[in-house]
C-alpha cells in the first residue's frame, strides 16, 4: 500500500496515500481497533453541514478569506453528499468527546480543499485542519451540534412521516371495521363486546400520542451549542459566530435550528438526546403492544383466535407447507426490544459525564440514530406488508361473539350480579347457551332475554367520532 507522511503535534506517521485523512485520524484508527461500529451516514452528513456552516460564518466575520472559505465549503459539501464516506474510518469506541472524529472531518476537508486549490495533500497549506477548518470551534461544541442536527433531521424527515403513514392506515382500518362487533378481551379472557373499529382506533391514537411526544422532543434538539467551543464560554469564537453558523445550518436543512441561549449544558450534558431517545422508547412500547395484539388476534388460523387474516408474504415454515407466520409483527417486536435496550445505554451515558464535558458522545449518537433508523424502517415495513393487507375473518368473529359467556353482563342490572354469574357458570359447565340456562332457571322470559342480550346494544354510550380532526404528528 502506498503511503504519504502526515504529521501532528506528536510527530510524523504514515497514512494511506489514497485517503484524505491525516495523522490524528490514523493514530485513532490504529489505537482503537475495537469492533466494527462506525458513525452512521446521517452523522457524517451532519458533520459536513456543521463544517460548511462554520466556514460560511468565519468568512462573513472576516476570519477566513473568500478563497479558503469556498474551498472548505466545496469539500464539506462532498462530505454532506456522501462522496467522501470512505475517508471516515473511525469506530465509535474512541475518545468520549468524539475529538478524533471531529479531527477526521477537519483533516479530510482540509486535504480535499488543498487538492481543490492545487496544493499538496498532507502539506496543511494553504488549508490547515485546525486553524482553518476548525476555526472558531472545538470538538466539544462541534460533536454535540452534529448530534442534534443528525437526530433532528432523521426524526423530522423520516420517522415522523413513517408514523403518519401508519397512523393513517390504522385510521382507515378503524373506519372500515366500524360496524364489526366482536368479543372484547381483558386478562386474555372473554369480556363484553366492543366495536372492532374502536380497537383499531385505539392503535391509531397511540401512534398519534407517540408522534406528538417525538415532535416535542425535537424542539429541544433544535437548540445548537455551536459557538460554545471548549466548555461553553465561547473562547476563541468571534462574537456572532454562533448566530451566523446556526443560521447557515438552518438554511441547509430547512429546519428551525437556533443557537442555544446557554452553551454550557449542551456540552456538559446531553439531556435533549436522552429525552429524545426516551420518546423512542415510548414509541417502541406502543409499537410492540400493537404488534403483539395483531399477532395474537391473527393466531390460528383454525386453532387460535383467528379474527384477523394476515397477508401471506412468504412461506412460514421449512417443514410445514402452507404455514403463514406473523413475521412483520415479529420483526417489529425485535426492533422495539432492541430500542428499549438502547435506551438503557443512553440513560447511563447521559448520567455518566463529569463536570463540564460528557464523554459518552459517540455512544449516545450511535444508539439514538440506530434506534431512529430501525423504528423508521420497521414501521414502514409493518405498515406496507402487514397493516395494509390485513382483513377481518367475519365468520370467526361472529362465532366467537355468539359463544361468549360474557354477554350475560347485560342481564346483571335486571337479575343481579350473583344470579347472572350463576347462569354463566352453568352454561360453561354444561355447554348450554346462556339463553337455555336462563330460561331453564325461570329467572327471565324469552322475550326479555332477547331484548336485553343483544351485542349491538351492549356497546355503551361512548360513540367514537371518526371524522373529528386530529393533529398531524409533524405539526
């Protein structure tokens, strides 16, 4: 492998000649050969946005010449687009501040900018990775800024739209299933009747509540600490740098980023990141409940509950021909389980910082972005390959309802709880119908029984308003 010599304050080191990274990146690559977990593409993109925006601000404030700023901006744009992804080799298991990855970005952008200007890669002339690309910045404010940008972009542009698609499909199902009356179940045991539309409307509302929580959490991510430099004081950053650089980030992303009014907390702690992942955990709880309900209601098809017919997407068994399994439910449940585990790591990392710097930054953003991606992809897959194609088995639903002993609840106001319970118990023990037992006991006439025990009259007084306006998750 051909190499070139790069240097830093610790001396010279050989780096691959076909890569733009420099000495500090190479030292980290050699010293932290831990696993194969790299920073996600979304984070590298965000780093490029931060570096380009900083160059714009520095040029505006007179810290960089127009020529240097344009070369840095061009190179940073290539980082944003993904063209230079192969030049970011570092794993997340490194320094907890992410300094080495910030320097990776500085070195790559500097060397690419030098090349653009016709210089010698590795010479640090006319673009220096620290003095020019990292001007007015510290790893301690760059990395958390990139963390916020990456997370806010993915939640706003990917996860929230995926949730809206799922919510809309659930609402359509709730409307389609509105007139179907089925057995309700509590404790996994038969309960009083319920509209199938109410059951699915509950799913839709749960997704809406989760989306609202995510929207609120993103607002905290819109505050950026860029300009706080090392500990939040803004040392070595000119007055106005934070405002101008954050304006450039907002222009690039189309999102309402704003300078954090106080930079200290976003460097010393990452409460906004922890809170954002907490909303992902809440979403995972909701999605797992829905997935488990769907696969339970679809169990069978002959020997389970069997009220739902799932789309037959692929063979379910290598030995049992014709078997259809709730694979989308299972995939979603696994993702939700992993997100809940990620949340434990994020909580511990958020609590683990000391004094003016949290040193778990790579772990925090790695888990947050992975959780966002998995939930986004799993939600879209679940919507497209499961929810859209689900159908009710009306015959099975009607059969369950007809056999339900809990229809006896309608007799309790007239006969009293104990008498009604006796009717249900006898019907269960003998296999007779509720009507047969009630008439045999002589506690009610046939006419009265038929008037009272009608499932469509047992749905209570709560009438759902399916046409009422709802808040869109991304509003």
